[in-house]
C-alpha cells in the first residue's frame, strides 16, 4: 500500500459488519482489502470501490462508535462518483438499499440519486454532467 501525505479514510459504523461487507460487495462491487474478526464476532474491514477506500466497523458503544440504526439517523452522506449512476443505484437497490430519490439531472450540474443502505448510511450516487 502506497503512503500518501494526506488522505481520508471514512469508517462506517454498522450493527452487522459481516452483512455490511456482503452488501457493499453486491451493491457497489467493493473488494475486501482486509477483514479482522475479533473473538466476540465483531468485524473491522477495509473495502475498496475501485480506488476509493473506506472502513466498516461493528458498532462499539463502549468507544462511542454508534451506527445510524442506534442514533436514528446519520450525520454524513457518502458521495460516490461513478461513470453510470443509474446502473449503480439500480444495483444498490437490488442488493437491498432503499431509494430516497431517483437518479436525475440536477440544476447544479450533476446526474445524481440518493439511497439509504440497509445499515442507515446515505449514499449520493452521481457523475458530473458535461
């Protein structure tokens, strides 16, 4: 793994890390970079969607890491830029996501739609309009 001077690696807290890994693989074609399972069954995993990396971690209230399910919502939207947002959003919905709004051309220059995954994380799936 190449070390860069600055990067951002978001961690999505979930209630079922194993199910989340499978969802992101099915919904977005994510690849497992690594998965660590502790004796109690909790999971931390690094996934990649093409060159975009993120972590999945089972919720740990002892460490103030809460899932959107526990909080009753989320404070962040994940923005996923792809070549074909229509296909990507349809694939995510087929894998179990719920559509918040369909992919459409937006006045501010993007073709964009929004879903919520089965773990409560919101994803805006988009590409710039030319």
